[in-house]
C-alpha cells in the first residue's frame, strides 16, 4: 500500500486530491494532509508518506524548492508529485533540482494522477509532455551524448530510471559499488547534470532510455 500525503493551500483542493487517492484504495491510502510546506516539514517525519502529492497553485514561491530539498534530504524515502496550473507557472529546473519526481498540469484526470503517484512510488520519473517540452536543459547537453555515453553508462542510466540504488545496480551488473559511483559521476559530467532525476530526465529527452 502506497502511503500518500496531500498538500494544498485550498481546503477544497486538499479534499479533492484526497478523494482521488482514496479512489485507488487497493493501491494507495491517504495518511495525512497539510495546508503548507511548513506543516509538511513538521508532519512528514511522523507520518512517513511514500509520496507527497503537492498542489503548487498558480504562484509557487522560490523558497518552496529549498524547503522541498530539505525535506527530501531528511526523509530520503519521500517522493514528490506536483500539480501546477501551467508550464509557465513553474521553474522546472529548480523543481527537478529540489527532488521533484513528477509534474502534472492542473487539468490532469483522476487516472493520470493515480498512475503518476504509483509510478513515482516505484522509483520512476513522470513528466507531462507540456512540461517536458519546456525543460531548459538543451544548452547544457553534450554535443553528442549518444556517442559520449558508453554502453555500460547507458545501462546504468536505465537502472537509475528504474529507481535502483547503487547497491542494487552493483549486484545486478556484478560490479562494485565504487564502480557504479564512477559510472554515475561520468554520466553526470557528460550530460551536464547534478542529480539522478535530472540525468534520467535528460536521458529520456535524448532517447537514450525509455521509462
């Protein structure tokens, strides 16, 4: 059972999102809700959600990303799924750097939200096409990353996309964790990224991997 916490400023939105999660009762359950990130910071450690479903509203604040990053650093088992009004209302690069694993538009259907939450809980990255198309990463990419990434590095990147830990990757490839870290560091450098989520996102954009 996937434990979900709902965060939204509007009580109506909180109730609505909780109802969406509740409709998938055999797969997900709502463990709590919060009106803002300050409340979330206080309760996430106690409630231990797997996924935080966060409605960003129409004007997300810059400090929001710092708070989300802090939460994820303290509770590394928590994944964030955000809902934004429109692509132009969110700083996508800041969101990804803060640990956001999924971004959906405000008009997403109930089934889309449920599917995204389940995918994220399983370690995948979910980006709606409206947001994926606006990711400001083109200028940071290597000239020809398909060539510069080795077959082994692409293999490791695929496993990152599946949410595997370094230990799990090492076991599956029958290599040491040190070697895995070396491959990940090389991937980050070649794709000009600084996090696993960002590496996977760029890998998907380039067609290197499929989620």
